[in-house]
C-alpha cells in the first residue's frame, strides 16, 4: 500500500498495515522466484541408484523363488537344509522389501552377503556335500542349481556395484 508521508511517497507499511503484509526476507523472495534446477549428474546418479536397487530386488526375489521351488526336496532330504532354505527365503524377501522401499546401503551389503552365503552353500553342497545330503556331490548340471547359481552371482555383483556407487558419492 502506498502512503504519502511528510517527505513524499513511502511504500513502508504503517503499524496498522503490518497484519496484512506477509513477512518475507529477500532470500525467501529469491528462492521462491528461482526455478528449481537439478544438475544432470545428480539425475544420472539417482536413476542409476534406482536401477541398481530394482535389479537387486528382482535378484533377491529370484533367490527366494528358486529356494521355494527346491524346498520340498531339501525338506525331505535333510530337515536342517529345509530350515536353512526357509531362512534364506525369509531373508531374501525381507531384504527385497527393504531395497525396494528404502535407500539404505547397509541393505545392499546384507543382500550381497546373503547371495554370497548361498553361493558358498551351493559350492559346498556340490563339492564335499552336506551331512545327510551327499546326493548332489558333482551334480553341477542340474537346471535349477544352474539358475540358482546364476541369479545369486548376478545379485551379488549388482548389490556390490550399487553399494560401491553409493559409497563413492559421499
């Protein structure tokens, strides 16, 4: 509101006008008027992170699915292997949910650790065997086993690569 004072026009509000004038600083005015600009490198980094998280989620779901399919045979072969499979399935599903909904580098490391442990168990099972479960020694060409090994190794690589990409940007 323009007021005429003794010395000429004044755009400063009087005490009666202060309730109608919002208080804004110069930085508030500048920030609200400035367009939001995001650098291409930031966009690329966020898209890459989302793709890695999605790929690790799909890999973890694949690990869970493969172990669900193989669970009946392992449950009847050796009960402790069946329990281990149930634990792998539960951990893979929990980590898939965390990776899908949160940006947490610790979840990526946990997923990589789970995939590495499952690969280790697979190799031990095919080389020296497990107690009360020696039928799979040397059985490297079983289709479900090959699919399991592929999914676990890809998931391990993707999770470590995603963690490294996140780790190096801080």
